[in-house]
């Protein structure tokens, strides 16, 4: 008589659990993408009607119920460039020190904890600190310089962590090989370690700039002007900026209803700038990666 063999129910249960988990992960991923496209679609639908060459290249007019956003675009780029000039050297050098020079122990752990805490501070606190330090104490006043330094402080923690993680991912064998050939530690960092870590470092910097390009609170206290029909002439002048301009025309003004389409157009331009920054980050990452491989 042939013995009956019962199916393995445990294996079937594992397959069902795996199928359920993968399906849930896929659903959550698609939901995130769907939410992103819903937001983009809404902003594009509401704002595309006001986008024109005049809107992008002229100053606001008629109590900001007409005209364009050119001064706000220029002011936003001024602030991004100024914050990068401050955050990049400070953040990269701090990351190099933490990974390459500082003795591994309590000091590095303490600096890392403080850096993580700094990155979690609300942006409005950075704005108040920038107003107290740069605007009042150092006497810069409401200016591009004060706003750039404040936004730079906001960028520094992310640049530090990105630099540290990029350098940490490089195997120690490269350092040991360079030192064995007679190079100093500084030469090893400059000619071997930094070029290999540059793709991730540049990516971190540009993503940090993408974050500060949309910040309103720090520039509200340090540099942003309600209305400036002309471009700033020096770094000690105030400037308009897209995030603050969007806030102003959405919440106050002579005619909020007529300003609302301009607000959606401004939001669309700001999203486009952030998208371009992210695409630039990917392009630079590929460029430096290919350069490292060829060298």
C-alpha cells in the first residue's frame, strides 16, 4: 500500500507572507510616487497659465498683482551661491577632520551627535540666531550676506555628514597604499581620498542647496524684502526670494484673490529650480564617478 504524502503547509505560508510583504512595499512605493505626481500636477495645473517670458524676466508691479518674479529668482540664486561658499569649505573640512584626523572615541561621537542635533533644529531657530548674530551683533543688517551665512549654517550639518560618510566608504587599503609609496597624509587626502569621495560630497552639497532654496524662516529675519522692484547692487543689500515672495502674495497684499495665480506660478518656478538642482546633482555624480574610474 502506497504511503500518503501531505503537502508542506509551512512553505506555502512563507510564500504567502512573502507575497503579502512585497505587495505592501510595492503599494507604499507607488503611493509615494502617486502623491508626488498629484502635488506636481496640481501646481502645474494652477500655475502654468501665468508662466511666460514676461513673468520670468520682469519685476512685480501694480501692488504685486501683476508683473513677474525676476528679482525673486535672482535673489534666490544669490542666497544659494552665498550659502554654498560658506557651507562647502566648512562642512568638507569638518568632515575630513572627523574621519581622517580626529582620534576615534568620545570626541568624534560627541561631535557627530551635536551635528545630528544641529541638523534637526527648526529653520526658524536658525533665522532668529542669524538675526541676533549676523544682523545685529556683527552689523551686517538685513542683507544678502546675513541671509547667506544663516542658510550656510543650515547647510553645514548635511555637508559634514555627507562628507564623513563619503570618506568612510573608501577602503583603508587606498590610504595604506598611498602612505606606503611615500605620500604624506595630506597628500593622500588631497590626491587619493577626496577625488574618490567627491561624487557623494558634491551630491550632498547640491541636495543641501535644494533644501535651503525653499526655506522661508531664515531669510524672513535676515534678508528678505517685501517688495524690491530692482536687483540688489551688493551683498549688503536686501533681496527678494522666491519662498518669501510666495508666502507674501499668498497671505497678504492689496488683492489676495488676483495674486493667487501668481502664487501658483511662483511655486511652479521654485519646484522647477529644485528639480533642476537635483538633476544637476545626479549629473555631477556621474561625471565625477566616471572621472575617478578613468583616473
